[in-house]
C-alpha cells in the first residue's frame, strides 16, 4: 500500500514538473558584462493554457540603450521609441532616446517553441552583481501570459509564478575597475603599460566624460612609484609628430568625452622608481579643477601595441 502511494506521488510530481505553465520565458544567455553589447535570445516555450501566442511584447529597462530588434520570418515587427530618463555615453557619443518596447506579431502554436532576438547595449548604469529584468507579455487568442514579476532583494526568482527573464551582470575577464563618478565627471578604464627594466617613464590612459553643464579641467595627479604626473599631448613640429606637456590643465567641456590613449594625449608617470609589471594594479589620484581629487586604480597591461613610428618622445 505504501509502495503504491509512493508510485502515485512520484507520478504526480513528474506531472507537475512537466506542466507547460512551469516552463518560464527566459534568455538563452543570461549574463553579460557592463558597457557591452548583448545579443538577447528570448525563448518562448509555450502559449497561454493551450492557446497560440499571437504577440510577444518586451519592455526595455532604463539603462539599456542602442536596442535593435531582429525581424522574424512570418512575424510583423514593431518598436516604440522614447526618451531615456537620463543621457548615456556610448562610444563617446551622447544617447538620450531609443527603443523602449518591442512587439512581434504573428502566430506560435502552444505546442511549439520559438526564439525572438534583439541586440542591446548595457550601460554603466549596471555593475557586476546586478540582474536586469525585462518584462515580457505573451498575448494569445484568449488571455495573456505576463512574465513581469521581479524578485525582492534576496528572493529566489525561481519561487515566483511568472518571473520576468533576467540578465546577470558579471565582471569581464581582466576588466578595468567599474566606472567612477566624481561630481559631474565619469572616469573609465584607467590602465598603463608594462615598462622594461630601467625605464624612467610610463604612460597612463583612461576615458573621462563631463556630464555637467560647466567645463572642468584635469590639472594634476599622483602615482606612488613616480615622482610626478604630467599630461602630454601630440603636436606637429614641421613634419614630425612630437609630444609636449599640456599647459594649464586638460579641458573637459560639457557633454564631451576625452580619451587618453597611446599615440594621442595621455598621462606620463615621470622618474619611475621601479618598472611597471603586467598584471599589477597601482593606485593613484587625478586632481580636477571642480571635481577635486579622485582616487583611481590603473591596471598594468602588456608592452604590446607600440605608438606609431612617427611619434617621437621628448622629455
């Protein structure tokens, strides 16, 4: 008798686990890195209680930009555009509006599975450890399936009846520290290059964006294993490109992004006390006219990627 009950309980459990309603809408790849372009493949496993799916709607969360939905054979594609709550920087350009909703209209039988694809950019609004949820609604012949529930802090999303599909943000391999905010400035990806033994100078590279309405200026900095930090720019002297110190600080205009990089304007770490070694991190500071002193951490990368041959360093 107990054996019969056990078999009955097992059959009931298997029936529950195989119920289509428990197959949640989800992303094929459910993680990405900050400031990256993500190919979102949304999986629709079933319809609404036996009814075909006629529309699939996706709401794009704030902080996700440059959204490009992929057309799907046999389905009509629509997208709604609107203003973002705030502007974002993408590859040095300011983006303040874009796609906020996507809808595919067609027909998917309840017994079939299908995928719906779009591309999107995850901005620095999300840092490693966060999960971004995309509300999805299936409209069927009779009724809807609303995958819109977002778990509370610490709650397991698997315990929700209709969880919104989520994408977890993870740190990229060998990633630079997360973007820093100082006043109206955003400072990203500080790094340096390894130097050979005996070298007396090193380079510092990073990206700075001014999100405010007033000009700020990078006027100085510090680096613990150098006697001083200088800002250098590239300038033509006759037919030769030479490097010279920036006088009066580096101007960062409202809405502008400046990138300090090899072969262009950059920081110089003068009179190094020891060589910079690939893989190490070195803490330093940047000093701005308005934003004040900001702590930064430089990741030291390999020596590869030399400056153009025409570049001549004069110190």
